[in-house]
C-alpha cells in the first residue's frame, strides 16, 4: 500500500479556513518538510526553465518539492527504463522531494482524447495515450516520492454537460482504485505516496461526491483538478473548493492545480487550499515581464529596504487582464496575457530606466542589473534576458508565499490582501 508517513500538521487555522502548517514526512525516508501555504518548484523535465542548478540555488527559500510532469517524461520511458535509477538521478536532482503530476499546468492540453480506460498527455512529439498499466509503468521508472493518480480532468470548460462531469468523477475514482491496486504490487513504489484527484467540474454535488469518495481511499493528499484559471470565476471556484474541503480530512494536504495568479492564490488559501504549482513566474518570464506586486507586510520601515518591493507599477497602455479581473470573466486565452502584477520590460519606456526591477529585492538580477539592461537583452533576444527574469520572478513569487505564511501567523492576512490587491490601483509612472 501507499506510504503513510506524509502528514500535514496544522499550526493555525485562520477564520475557520485558511490553513498554516507544515507537511512532514516527505521523501522516501520522511526527512523533508514543506511549510504551507506553499508551492511546488515548477520544472520542465526536472529543470526550472532558463536556470541551471547553480543559478537556481542562488535563490533563498526554494520549495523542497520539485514537480515533474508525465507529459514531458512519457516519451522518454524507454531511456528511463534502461537507466534504472529513477528520474531524480537521471536529471541530476539530489536533495529534493520529487512529485509527478499528469499534465504541465503551463502547457495547453487539447480535450476530447480521454476514454473509459485511457487519458492522453501531450509531449513535444505529440499525443501519448496512457492506460493505468502504462501510467503505473511510468511511475515505476520515474520513482517519485509521491504522484498524482491518473484522472479524467476534461471537464473544466464551462459548457461541459452534467453527464460528462459525472462520467469524469466515476472514471477518476476507477483509475484511482486501479492505480492503488497496481501500486501495492510494485516493489519500486514501496514508501511512495499517492494523491487522489478530486474532479466534478462546476457541479457542486459532483465535487462533493468526488471528494467524499476519494477521501475513503488510502491516499496521502488530494489534487483539486478542473478549477484552473480560465475555467470559472473566483466566486464559483471558492464555493466549490469550500464544499470539497469540508469532505476532506484535515491532516492531508490539498494541492490546487492550474491556479497561480496572486489574487487567485489568496482567495484559494482563504478557501482552505494548502499547495499550488509555481508555473506563474515562468509564464510571466516568457512574456518578457517582471513581477512587481507589493507584498511587504513588515510594520518596521527599517525592514522595508530588505524585504520585498515598494515599487508598484502598471502598464500605462492598459491592462486587459486587469479588466478581466474586475468582471471576473477570464477566457482561457488570457492566461498568456499580461496581468497587473507585472511590468513589461520590453516596453521602450524602460530603455533608460536605471532602477532595479524591484527596489529592495535581494535577487541576483536586482542586485546586479537595472531595468534598462534587461530591456536591452529582451529587444536583442539575448538568452540572458530569460535567465535574469526567471531568477527575479521565481524569487519574487516564493517571497510572496513566505509573506503569506507570515501574514497567517501574525493576523496580517487583511493587510497582505490590501497590499497585493488594492494597491494594484495605484499607478506609478516614470515621466
Ligand atoms: Zn529581484
């Protein structure tokens, strides 16, 4: 059977729902832990995009869990089988907890390819169809510390019928039972934990049924699927997550898939989510932008210089995502569009802006370079642009999660929300 060491110890629950705590017993030997609310380290095939291991480790407070996805691993199954020692050794990852999910949250996943017995993932070479047998053979070669069970998650589009949603819940439960059955027979997976997947689209009863049934199985935690950015507005998402969480045991972590925007993260933490995927800084980097939202909740002005940003700036030319924010209606396409939490360094107004990306940020990029230099790298398509932006965006995003935990510990969640959300209305312009 799946391992039983992984446990969430809650230190505080704020206003009945927001959970502060620590996940203990992570890793095969149970030697790792992770504070929640927290996020996983997003990677492509084991590597944080743009960064080498050396560069990555210039960053403080990196999460102890590295996320890899079967969509990028499935097409290398034969090589990994031949290698034998698992993905961690293959990718040169050492002191980290390895978590294997099905899909890449930052990559589009075409729908219409699941059947009663299979789900499809999309790698660089196209579609790969997975049966439970193949899925489990992959887990055996990857040898993660924990993995997401196989799931039919094709119900996030808001025109999905009730019948289709019900089918996705049934299939996902059947896949979980089959995965658990195979799991206990595979020696290589001894001590590895399984996260059950909660589906149910936007139908409350199906969400509750999925959560209730999944919680009956011997899983170590839960993935909340089909609630990603673009699938629904935050009010409905909060409602569904709240209902789901009532059915889930308190001592098992809840990982929300596909949600990364700071405003949505805050709302979902308030609904009781513990873990997120950290693909958002990567998306911001890919569009040539730098995260700049304010999350400084220190009362001591002396600290403001060392703690994150005072700088708040919005794109003068308008902000489509900001608009979408207000009416709560965000289309899927908008996931790749700029948000009001970032500045676009490709903009020509930065060509002579000699300030750091975010004043007070202690990352390598902000300590050594100015906006004007990064602007130059971007317009001349230098690879270093992506490296520097990814360093800053990763540092900024993980700093936000630290501030979030600090806010929960010190009754400052409202202050943090004001910083992150309300301050977005302030526009600082250079000229
Ligand atoms: Zn920085």
